[in-house]
């Protein structure tokens, strides 16, 4: 599924395929797994024995086999293992505990972060992770979702418009090797696409884009089940694609970046400028946008106009996503997805006018409807994918 796949040994790869098969399909017999994965029954017996010994999977009651013979089922109990997720979104940091199905068992939002309080926030996260680990033996890993462009190998974010303080933070240095479990860091929209790939029951395709429109604007694209990363890990940064070569300047050095028109930061500026929400200047970006959507819902015509404008900008981004990546499905998530049907209608207006008809006809655009916040769930998915792909990192199964 991911870039590390090519580095796995054959036996780790087979082990991973068995785990993923059980993860996707629930209870299966050894014979069913052998057939689905085109492996010999002897190989399945050997690998599953090690996984059972290490208590990664377990045998369950008999299931109906071929010729009505009962055979023993195998299962990966997705409730039994947990992961910690941390979502970094400029001023908002959230943490949660998830099971392997993406079920959120608990979550908390840390105090609003400013450039001056980033250090305190990092310390609070470390303390909270330690406390979670002390109280829950079943936690396998920590997954973190950070704003992009995230330089994957370095561990640092290249540009954070509106909150430059995060650029100084090296996430790998701050968090790796400090706990009894491993820590994995992923760009937030890529984490979001992993969350939809693993947890969204509606999603059946593996050419999928997650279009994050929150405090920043990001994109995660999965092609044939593989994330598109780019050489530094900074590919698919839709937020910094210019939609107006003479437009508003952006912290990244470009001009007219999409993020300058439809991020929660940009929309918040517009809300204040147009005086659409009382006391908007003292609110955080998310609250101001939520108030805007509530106003539009209650019939405030000027609020409705801004929601429509924002939807149009998001639509320009969709057209670029169509042309650059041709996914089967684009899921729009984060703060702006609260705009609901009104926003989605405006997105589709632009797409219907500007997208190549064949691409438009074959691409679904939907709002995220994961039960948890997609980026927070994405942190969990980042960790869970590692467990499914590299089980020997987590358990002695080789
Ligand atoms: Zn930019």
C-alpha cells in the first residue's frame, strides 16, 4: 500500500497480506485465505501459527467450509488493539485513541495554540501520550497528522502559512524514540486519504483523493492503493497552486495560492471584513466559519453568498485535481465540509462548467462523513497502515 512496501522481505509481505485480508474481510478460514492470496496451504498454516502465537490474530469457532465441512476461522480482533492519534492544525491540536476500525474511543482538544505556546503544546502532547500508554496496554503506535508541505525524511514542515512557528519544529526529533511504541508522522491530507481508504464503508475505490479544506488547504491522493508522495514527500500540495497569477501573495513565495481564498483563515478574514458574524475577530478560525455556516442555514443572504463563493474556489481546486490526478472519487473534508449541501452545490457548479466532461462523468465528489474528524482519524490510519504492512515491527512474528 505504501512506499515502504518494496523494502519488505517476501515473508513479511505474505504476513502483511494475510493481516490485511483478515482486516478487510473479517473471519476467514485458512483455505479461504490461501485461495484469495494465491499462497500454499502449508505457507498459510506456518505464517498464521506465528501470528496466533504472538496473539496478533486468533482462532474462532468453526465456519462453514467447502462441502459443508466445518473449518476453523481466523480473525484479527480490531477492537483489541488501539492507536493514539495527534492532529496538528496550526492553532488547533487534537488527540484521540482509536481502535483498528477507526472507532474513536476518546478524544480531547488542547488549548488554542499560538506561535508563542508551541513549546508548551509539544510538552503537553508528550505528557498526554505517556499517560495514555500507562493506562492502555493495547496501544500499538502513535500516528501524527501535520500540515503540509511536510518534508517526510527531514521531519519538518516547509511552509505553514499564518503560523510560521511550526516550521521550526522537527516532529521526528520531538517525538520519535521517546515512548514504548513507535511514532509515525504523515502530511494531514495524506493521513485523511488513508482514513477514508481504511475506515469509510462507502468508499470502494483505490483511486481516491482527500481534499482537506480547513485552516490550510491540502490534498492526499491514492493511486491504485498507493499514496503519491513526491521526492521530498511534498507532492499534491493543492493549497499552493495559483488560481490567480496576479492574486494575493502567499507565505510560500507564490502568488494567488488557492489556500489564500478558501482556507478557514482566508474565509475568517472575509467574515470579519464583511461583518457577517458578531465578534468574529475574537473567534478562532473554525468557530468563525461554523458561525458563518449557521448564518447561511438560518437564511442570512450575505452569509449564503460567501458560502457560495468559497464553494466556487473549492471547485476550481477540484478541476485541477481532475486534470492532475483523475481520481474516481474526491472527498472534501475538514472545516469547510460543514458548509454542507449549499457548499457542495457551488463546488459542482464550477466543476460542471470547467471540467472535461468525461472526467466529470466518472468522478464522484462527496463531503467526508467519517464519524470522527478525518485528519484525527487519519493520524490513526497512518499508524494502522504501518501495523498492517510491517507486523514484525510490532510483534515477534518472524
Ligand atoms: Zn502558497
